[in-house]
C-alpha cells in the first residue's frame, strides 16, 4: 500500500473494503488483467465543502463503530480475495451490534416508512449472525440495528465485518451466518454449481438510471486536451478494474461507442490505488467508487464520464441472502428478521432516495457503521438506490452470468429460480404496506 496521510489511508482502506464488496470483488477470482504500473503516493484527503473532511480516526482512537472492520477492511482493500477476510467467516468472530449506542426507536421514525404491527418480542431473543460488508449499500441493516427494529422483534443481531462473498456463501450454507448481503459474483455462482445452498430473498440495491455510486473515470488532462471525447478514444489506453463485475460495466461503456475490452489494456488495480495511478498517468481510466469518485473530481485528477445507472439501469447490484437451514429451524425468527430489515430499507428509501422523511437518523446510522463519518458528504456523493418492496428479479444476474462465462471465470450458468424465494419478503411488505414503486426496466 502506498503512503497516504492517515485520514486518506483510513478512508481508502475501509471504503475500499466496502466498495470492493459493492463490486463483488471480495471472494471473486482475480480479474483477467495484468498489474498496473506502480504510482507515486498521493496525500490528498477527501473533504466536504463545509467540514474539511472529518473522517474516521485510526483504530484505537475511540471510534466504536468501526468494530472489527479495521483489519478486515484493510485486508479486503489490499487483497480482495476469499482469504482476505477469512477471520470473519465464523460466528465466533462476530462483533455484537444488536444493542449499539443510540439504538432503539426513541428517534422519530421517518414519515411514510411503514410501521410493523406491534408484536411480542421472542423470548429468549434469537441469536442471528449477519455478514456485514461495512459499506453504504448495507444501509437497511444499519438502520434496522440502530433504530431497534431487530431488538423489538426479539432478535439478537450481531455482524461479521467484511467476510467476503466466498465466506458469506459458505457461512450461509453451513448456518454459521444466518443472513448476508451478496452481489452477482462468479465465486458465488461457482459455489452454487458445487452444491452450496443459499436462499436469495430480496434485492438490496437496484440501480436507477440516475445512480452514481460508481463511475468510469478518465484522466482530466485527457478530457481537457480533447484527447478524450468519447469511449472510442480509449482504444489502446490502459483502464483499471478491481473485479469481474466492474469489467462488465467497462465492457458496456466501450460497446456504446463501437469498441470492446479487447481494444484496450485492462489492468487489475485495487480501488485505493486508482486515484494515485490516474494522477501519475500510470493509467488512463478506471472504474472507481464513491466517495473516491467525488475525491478524484474535486482534486481535478479525473472526470466521471459514465455512471452505474447509465450503464446498467435496473440491475440488482446486491441482494439479501439467508441460510436455508436457519429458516427451517427458526421460521418465525427468519420472518421477523426480514420484516425488520425491510423496515430499515423503507426508512433509507424515504429519507435518502424519495426525500420525504428526515435524513438525520439514517445518516447517523451510516456514520455509525461505515467509514464515511462526515454527514455533509452524504449530500455530495452518489448513493445506491433501492426497491422499497425488495423485488428480486434474476434477469440482471443472468446477464452477469453470461458475461462471466464468456470471459472464462464461471463454468456453468445457474438456474437462479431454484435459489430465489421472496415468500418472507412479500409477507414483510404486506405487513409494512406495499409501496407504489415500479422497478426500472432492465436488460
């Protein structure tokens, strides 16, 4: 890892870990690309217009919300492999967050978020371990934790920080983890092909056409000089990607102007290293994530030329998964977990996406559980969209599967209808009240 100021280093380690999960790099096979040339260090830290960039301090500085994510986050940021965060794969490594400071439902619930019918909590509380990617798209989990939705259902929910997609799939299959958040990762699909069992029960992130949690960045000097005007101008240029999923986005970007990834030089470069590589002209373009997209533009290093929503609207980027064994042994607890999770999703949707509820409690939950500690940044960076009804459609994941098979990182196409089961989600939505929402067209 290059030498950054501690604020930038901390942000990049933790955000890199989380964002690698967003791109489903954790646990996936290495991208079929070479390594980029080493870039010189960059000490510029991301800052908001109003705060000067208050970020998480190093571990041990008193910031309790980081939990066990620091070491696992650094491992994921520097390796992005199934072994990067293996320490978090077992229940014994879980960090308890069911009674985090500030949790409970004392704060006013966002208007229009739905209200679960009052129930008697399970007694004794049922212990549940959740694979926690420690990044913003896990907002429904964090809101449900901090607003006491799990607790009021009689659930003792603990998180396992940064387990990586392979370990989540294995943890779910063995019931060491009862729930987790996964994206369309070749490692996950290959695991299913080997007989690993999981239930995909709800969407967690559904790309809207205006989504920008990640983007294609092109060096600003290339844009300013006119050397870059459209994607075809990147022919023969070097583009950095962190994972196979991001390669699909780059492929779609290039295809829009008549070229393919075969016409460029793809390099596998970890997310924290991309801004320095752009700054030092070691690469010409990259697939980068927030808040580092905003940082690159703010520092006049690169310009965003295409976003997640523009390149694949309607795609389901993340989904909530569940252990089939847990549902069999604890059907009531499983239903209650999904109800609380969807309640958290509704709060996030109304506050951050629809904008008709108080953002404060939701932003505070994100501050408590992610590396973005400056509240002002949440009005600047691109945030992930959600379907408030949790609709899970296999269409976009089939597109990913076809691409993974094409580039040789997945062996067999999986029939996802055998794994998708929205029974619990639909029951939760019926209790909360179904939102008038139409998912964006996909594929």
